[in-house]
C-alpha cells in the first residue's frame, strides 16, 4: 500500500507540472510531413511519445523553418523539431536531444561526370543548388564557394534539378529520396558524391519555457533511448533511407 500511495503522489506531483506546448515543425519527409490532414513522421512520433511520458499536452503546427525558429526564440512554451544545433543557435534555445544523427551530403544530378570527392572539385564542376535556410548553405558559403545558388525551399531545389538547372543538390541522406519523389523524380536520379556535415537533430525549446519542464523532456528521451522505443520509431520511418 505504501508503494502504491507513493506512486500516486509522484504521479500527482508530475501532472501538476504538465502544461500545453506548441510544437512547430516544417515539411521535411520522412522526419515530419503532412499526410492528408495529419502531421506524421519520425520526429512527430518522437514528440508525441515524449509528451505522453511527461504528461504534457502538445499542439503540433507546421510552419516554415525560419519563422518557427523565430517564434521559438521569443514566445513562451514553444519549441521547434527537428533542428540541427550549431554555435550560432546554441544560446538562443534550450535543447533536448540528440534525437538522431544525420549526414548531409552532396548529390549529383548526372552520373556521367567524374565523381566529386572533395570540396575543391565540387566548387569547379557546376552549380550547387541549396535552400538558404539550411546550415549547409552557410557552411558552403563560409568555404568561399562562388557556385552556390540559394533557393527558399527544398521543393524549389528539386524542381530546378528536374528542369536540368542544377548540377548538384544538397540533402541529408534520410530525406533525399522523399524530397525527390515529391517533385516527380526517381531517387535513382540523385547520385551520392560526398558527405558535407554530420550533426545531431534536436528539439529547440524557447528560453521562456520552464527549465524543469525541458529537463523532464530530456530525461524522457534518455529513457526512450535506453528501453529501445526510440530505435523502434527510427526503424519504422528511417529503415529504408539510405544513400544511393
């Protein structure tokens, strides 16, 4: 009886901290994307599982990435998933993760040209199209590339590829196939060249979100990782996402 009473008291105390969180994300299959009227994907399943474990209510909303990041930097009880973490973003948010490590790579639209194995070759062999909001764009800019062509969305990037106006595109190895299919391309039309970045993906919480609440989400994620639930979600959505 004492053990049951202690568990009930713990549950009541836990639920007293629960609140509603606005969770923002963009379109990035298979991590998070719209299917009919519902948001689905790896990140969506992880967020829902974490909310269930912490007792929080979440309101999922699809928002362009830059707007979502701005909202999460200024508004209380707001977060963005899944986000790559870097030095510029680090102090602007509270972080839960990593959820997953992703590799961002360079893909060629034509397998007839010599393969690219270093950045010097990539700079000299044609136009590289990449969304300006992605960290990969900043990374290549800082390398001094003068053959970058920035676009607003990954959909625009793939559209230029389908029209023959891109020699190279950039994508993480988990998402390139889904992004290609959305624009009517076969994933086999994209040819993996070389890795550009490897980073963990995170949930970025507003600095105005309660610190203890963010800590509970981190603890819940660590428990999901230990008991295998995180891996099961990864296998459900990402098992077939491999470089071509």
